[in-house]
């Protein structure tokens, strides 16, 4: 009888355990558990020779490197909840690439990784799962150079998968007791709305392209931009002391301060911002060399926000990034005053289809289409067609709207792009992070934040933060009113006038599910890999040793630039990852 009772007792415990596992999948982290944090990074700089993603012109081909490109990861774990907050120095995040990389790290999948691109336009194309985003057009300067089929480079794709997985793995291996806290500041004098007339449509003000002024916004100049910068500070507890190890940061600013004529891999303004922040945190926190310090600075609702319209180039990017770094550090210090050892940590994930469904703003298109203004580009870098016509098509639209694509002048070019996109809400403390799978405009971001904040009322969530260009790339997302203006962003809102509203409504459902402790809406069945595998061999390593061609002068004056010249393998195949290629010593 005792044995029978023991068996019954064990069976009851087993059933209870199963029930707890199922229940844990839709409840926040255990209240008694404490937070663990970890940080890590990996070099994602590939060989040169690839086209730069974002300009869609074949004379924007990478011939060298100004800075490395990085994947930076922060892992937060509390109880059975674990999430990776990632940023990558890429133009966008191919969803299949991200899903494959996340699946290579135990404890992770596409459902608990939030990966946001910095949106630098000096990172490669050629590794997107859907070929439209690998397409490059010929130009006056490069008439015989183009990639119209959007073919994928298997080695580049496999490389990006490996390195992203490495960053997450390193952050996960770095886990230890920690704290987090939120800070926020405003950056008011860096960016401008590059599609001002489209933004004025949100206020019922219709002006021809190029004629609107910020003074026409009834809510003032700051309403034309998103000035909010958000920082999640991350500290580890090491040897009984709080040791700062980095931050997750967002600010709405296009990665287009360096234009297509600067044909070198670079992080754009994100470079000085992240490196200055990391150095400042390491110095202030007296962090030892063995502990990494990172600023995972991705992007947010930057669709119409840019610091690269009036001034551009490496010096301007350095200035912009320096201002961002100072502001981020101010928010970081603010966060330090209210760090939390046991913050609420929860998340919900689903996948939404653009399948013609109805929204409060009308139906979503079930087929992606570019508008005419897409093909003359944006203010920071016009497209090849503009080189010939010298006429932007921004503001050109049909006299009346018809169907899901509204008043868009539709182009006959077939698109091979994602049909469905992942969406995610992540709660960290009293903030809710909402993912956007592309480039959302500032006003649409404002509406999404308000909607999810309303959905979270009474839950202790004070503010929503948007993580843009996250987990997939499906082009732009404007307000329905901005869409009607058919500027560049509206023409690139491929799934029609109501597509942004569809994202908003799904994020509201995810938020309702989270605060109610329910499961997320059932995801649309879809494979973002689009048939692409990641088993290609590594890049060749080139010659074993480079050859110095010219040594620097023995003496040089202050503020001058000593030069050294060497010869290595073609395309930098022999350039090592994460360590110096050439060492220059000062005597």
C-alpha cells in the first residue's frame, strides 16, 4: 500500500509539473526569482565587394572598411523566462537568417530573440531570404553592373547566421546575477522629418512636395520628429559589487548620414555612439578587460527621421553619434538611480499575415506592390532613375484611392518579399517593447505606442518603446494619411494603406494577452527562411601573411595622418575577425 501511495504521489507530482510548465509559458517570471544578465558580441564584417544594402544602385559597392560591423546581444533571464535583446549593424534583419541563428543556441528561438538593425546603409546586401531585397539597379556610372534577379550569396548568408548565433551564445554564457533600469531623454536638434508634407497629411494639411514647413504642424516642430531616446541599463553583480556592462538603446534616426559615395563598411552614426558609450561605461564602472561592455543600439520608428539630409559624411556621422552618446549616457545615469534586481520579465510572440484582412482603416493588401516614388529614392540618396530624369516622383499619386493599395501609382515590377511577419511584445520592468518588422514613421510609431499603452493600463506598464527594423524586413509602415501623400515612405509601404494599422492591432492583441496571462494569438504558419539553408562553407582565408608595401614616416607632426600601405588577399579575405589586421606602434 505504501508503494502504491508513493506511485500515486509521484504521478500527481508529474502531472503538477507538466501543468506548471504549460502555465509558465503564458505567465511572467516567478516573483521569487532574481534577474540574471549577460552580454556578448560578434564581428559581422564580411569581405568587401558586396553592394551596400539600402541604396539599390550598383555604384554603391563596398571597396573597403572604415569600421567593423557588429552584432551585440544582451540576455535577460528570470526564472524560466529568457530573452535576447540584439542589435546588428545591418540595414535590416532577414527573418529567416535570424530564426536560423537563434535556433542554433540552446534555449533560444525566433520567439525569444528581439533583433533590431541599426539601418546603416554601409552593410552588405546579398543575404536576404527574399530576393527583392538583394536587387540592385545599374546607374549612369555603372551601366553594366546590376543584380536584377536578387540572387543570394550562400557564404555570406551562412556567415551572418554563424556570427549572430555567436553573439547570442556569448551573451548567454556571460549570464550572472544582475539588475536593470530604464532611463529616457530627448534629442531635439539632430534629426528632421524628411517627408514633411506627408507628415502634414496627418493634420489634414495638404501641400505639394517640397513646399511644407515645420511651422505648419499645429503641435509644433517637435511633433514632426520622434525626439525620445530610451535606454535600458544593464549591470552585473560581481564580487558583491554592481558592475555596469552596457545598455540597450533606441533613437529614431536613419543610418544615412554617410551617403552612397562613401563606399566603405561603416556603422554610420551608430559607430561613434556605441563606441563612446562603451568606453564611458567601462571607464566609469572600472570594468575589467575580461568583461565585455556593449551598447546594443538598434533603431525605432525612424522611417521618416534622418540626421543626414542637410549635412552628411564621416565627420557629420561622428558629430551625430557623439551627441547621441552624451544623451544615452545621461539616460544611463538616470537609470542608475532606480535599478531593479527583480523586474517583471515577460513576452508574447506571434506571426501575422498580410492576407487581405480588414482593419479599422480598411483592408490590408494580400500582395506587396511598390509605388512610383520608390524608384527615385529618398532625400539622402536618390535612385538611378532620378540621375536621368532629375525629377523625384514623391507626391505623385492617383486622384482617388481604389482598394487596399489606395491612391498608390502601382508599378508592374513583381516583388518576392515576406508574406507574413513576426511581431513581439517584451515586458522589462515598467516598459513594454513592441517590435516592428521594418521602417515605421514617427507618427505611426506614436500611434502604436499609445495603443499598446492603453491596452496595458492597470498592469504597471508606464510606457511603450518601439524596436524597429526588428526580426524581419518588410519595408515601410506609414500612417494611412501619410500613405495618401505617396512620398517615398508611402510608396514603399508595400502592403497598402492599412498595413500599419494591422501591425498595431496585432500588437494590441499581444499586449492584452500578456497582461491577462493568456497565450499569444496563434501564429500564421509560415517559414521565413524561404527555402534558404545555412550550410555553405566559410569564406577563403587568402594568404597566410600580408606584405607591407610602405611603412609610416619615422616622424610626423601633430594632427597629420601617418599612412601605412600593405598588400593582402583580394576582398580582405585574410582580414581576421575581432582582432587587428595591422598593428601600428608608436615609438
